[in-house]
C-alpha cells in the first residue's frame, strides 16, 4: 500500500506540471489535425474517446488519493498546533472524525464567542486572548 501511495503522489505531481498540460493539448491538436486524414471515421473518434475516458477515470482516483493524503497531513499538523498551543482546547483535536450534530454544537459555541468578541469591539474592548481565562 505504501508503494502505491508514493507512486500516486509522484504521478499526481507530474500530472500537475505544465509539460503534462502541453502534452494533453498536443494530443487534442494531433487528434483534430488527423481527422481529415482518417475521414473523421468512427474509429478515429473511438480512439480519442477511449483514451480520454480512460485517462479521466484514472485521474479521478489519482486526484482523490492525493487529496486524501494531503488532507490527512494537514489535519495532523492542525492537531499538533492545537495540542502544542497553551490554552487551546484539546477537545478540538480530531474534529473531522465527529458526527455533524457534535460539530454543530462546537460551531455554535465558536459563533457565540465571535458574536461576543464583536460586541466587545464595539464597546472598545480587545478581542484577543482566551475568553475562558
């Protein structure tokens, strides 16, 4: 599994480069230019359709794999920042694993804190610091 993940990341990085986009444009131009040569036959269309469908199908999974990996890494980094920050709530660690109802309750609490901070700003108070302190 680790070798697949590493390969997927390498391919995803390669596919995002300008040379890859240029290759895709060259394929489309080549296919278009070859149309009159093959009299715009069904086989001519089938080749392009098959190639683009297969590439698209594979790219969907490649992109999803790459995004899942990046999201997991970002979540771990955020978890570490929360864990290492004095005064931060460790209950916020791993929020992405909670159900929607629990997330909504956390969100409501933070929306309330934001409203209170904005009201405090209007009254000339600072909105920095830990509200629980």
